[in-house]
C-alpha cells in the first residue's frame, strides 16, 4: 500500500507502508522521480513484518535540504501464536547526503499509527496519545507540549494557513426536529490554534455539524473541508457560517486534505549542488 508522506515545494514523498519501505520523491510537473536508498535500520530475518509509519517530509531552510523522517517497527511471532513488536526506531533521510541516519527519540513518546504528522516551518507535529510531539529538522530534536481539551473528546491536528491547529471534537446530545420527530445527533468542532510564543492554545472558533461528519483539514484560514459518513465532501466557511456540499464524486477513502503547489524544483539539483561543495 502506497501512502503520501508529505508535499513540499511541489515535490511529493510517497512510501510503501508495509515491509519494503520503498520511498520516492516525485515532482508531478517535471515527472522527475528519485528513489531513496534502503532503510538504515536492520530488519531481523525472523520478523514476520516490518512497518514504516507516521513519517514526515519537509524542506529544512537552515541547511537548504529536503529531509524525510519515519518510524520503523519490526513484528515477531512467538511459539504461543502471539505477536510482539520491537522498540520502534526512527531514522532521518537527507537528500543532500542521499542517506539515512538513525535518530534517538525519547522512549516515553508513543505514536498512534494515524494520522500522518503536520509539517510546518521545518518541523513535524504528531498527535500523541496525550500530547503533541514535535521534531525540529534543523536541530534534530524531539519535544512535546499539551493537547487542548481533555481525554473525553477527540483531537485532530491540522495546518491553518501556516499555523498549527487542533480540532477538539465533542458529541452533543440528540436534537429532535418537531416536523418528523427524527432524532439527530450532532458534533461540535472547536478550533484551537497553538501560540508558540505564549506556549498555549487559543480557541478561535466553533461550529456544529451532524454526527458522523469528520474534518479533513483547512484550505487557507477560513474554509474547513469535511466528509460525511457516505463519502460526500463538504466545506464550511468560517466567515459566512455556510455549509455547502461539493458537487464532486465521493471520496470514501480520503484521509486528509493535502495542500499541493506546482513547481519545477529539480530534485537532482539538490544532490548535484551538495556534491560540488
């Protein structure tokens, strides 16, 4: 199964989710394709599966380099039929060096499999089980800070026009319509933005939608894309407070909203310039 690991300056990072870990950088405009070298983390021969997940792809302006971060997990089967995974390891790829290197991460940080991280301004942000985990690609350092809300709600990170945000999703009580006496459950989406200079979250908006609707992400700073349970796409305008159904085919398999801007950036030039230095 191929998954998108990120988009940066018109370059997409695509990876095989299971076993091989084959990863490529691809510019759809120029059709330039760069296959990344094999993982630097050894895969034991007796492992039943190897998983590569929760990776991020960014442009590190401090080194003018494109970098990929990913986690690697080996799973083993025991005589009693049970399965157990090894300690998850992390590796970092540098396009300039065209190689992977092992990265030490704090053992207390635990990653869920989904969703993929939010990549912003040279850093990646994951929603951990009880906090936001960040990785600065320039310093190669992990850190963490609290999530908004509490464990009784669902939290989901997003990019709002270059700012890190989080949905805090609450299930509301049933609403009864007098005309047909139909009970309709609702969900409240609170929108929070992270203020790194104040080290705190600020609630900036909130809106209500029918139960079973999930957020995909933002386009700009005021249009929120959503998806109904049947796959239908919606857009909620924070300015006009209007919810519209999009006249598009259903995307039942959509996981998130991806921002992509076409460019003619050359992947090979990055490697060539580094070789000449």
